[in-house]
C-alpha cells in the first residue's frame, strides 16, 4: 500500500500545478484504475436524481458519457447501495458495495446485474469526498473478479483528502476559466489582465480561508518567502492593495466561488503576515 499511496501523493502534488481542469480528473482516475486493479471509474461531480444527471464514465485515457441504456443510467444515478450509506448524516468513508449491502444481497441485486451486463464488472468501491449535506460527490470504482480487499479500502481512505484537494483545485481552475471568459455580469474585466497561476490560486484560496503566510507554507509544502512572492503577484494581477482587497476583488472576479469553509482555530480572517 505504501508504494501506491506514494504514487498518489506525488500525483496530487503534480495535479496542483495543472492548469487544465479536465486533466485533473484524467490523472486521478487513471491512478485509481491502476492502484485498485479496476476497469472503470464513475465520476460523480454534480447532483443526481434517478431521472437526470450526467453519468461520466472514465477508463484508461478516455472520458465519455457512454450511450448506455437508460435503465443502466437510472441504476447508477440511484446509487444503490451507497446512497443509503452516505446520504444524510452517514459517515463518508470508502466502502465496497458488497460490504455495505452484504455479499449475497449485492450479488443478486438488480444493480449488480445491470452493471455487469453494461460493463462486465462485479464489484464497486465508493470513494466519497469528505463533507456534509445531501449531495455526495466522489468516485465509484468498478472492477471484475473479486471484491475490493481491506487493503484497497484502507488505501482509498488514505487518499480521500488528496482527492478532495484535487477536486477543490479543479473547481478553482473552472472558476478561473469562467472568469477569464468574461460575461460582463458584474465580474471584473480580465481580458487584458494576466490570470493567476494554479499555485497562486491555491494561495488565494487559503488567503480567503484566513490562513497566515506560515500556515499556507506548511499546507502547500513551500517556504513562507515563496508564499509572499505569490501574494505579491496576486496583488499585482488583481490590482489589490492588501489581503482584504485581494479577496474582495477575487470574489467579484468569480475566482472564489464556493469559498467559505471553516477556518483554522484561532486564525483571524485576515492576519497580518
């Protein structure tokens, strides 16, 4: 498990420097396929209902919304047995479908039959992103053969925070792409402004969460001096005079959509350094 976790850790560090949001999912899902000896990953990024919601399928080197039979899509969107396990206030830890439902029950379920007929797979591992609320995002990893082992589940639990961090980075890249497109709807005119780099966006996100330069450095694995360089570049690009001004301008530019998570204990919203 150490080797595959180390691979994912290295990959996650590389993902944080990616500037294409589509590349983020491609890198992560291909590593999950390799590490978990799987053939397919279903990415759940948007809310689903039984009747609607894009089903995004990824295998090695591909991403498609396959022309599945609608009954198969409905089974996937229904989310059995993960919806009952992770919905509401359920603890969002990785689990295999067979362990949640029971091996015999899962093998004889209509969902297992539908997925085997569509993909040739027998087992699913749910890797939800940590969080609360009615909407559960994350990955469902499919494979033929035997069920996912205890070691597979432990690996999935260890990489959960890395996957979540990469998902947050992807959201930032999408926000930057939308802001750079410029719709004139109250966002700053960025057509002639150099956009922030992916690493600068990481710093901006942590700045909005109220972290000090030292805390940012520890979180990102860089030096405080490098953090200050990123901050100066952000001030210049945003036309800001200080931290509060930078965050406000970034919010108006649409670069901090969805920001507002819990702050570190004892950290003021905008520390002095």
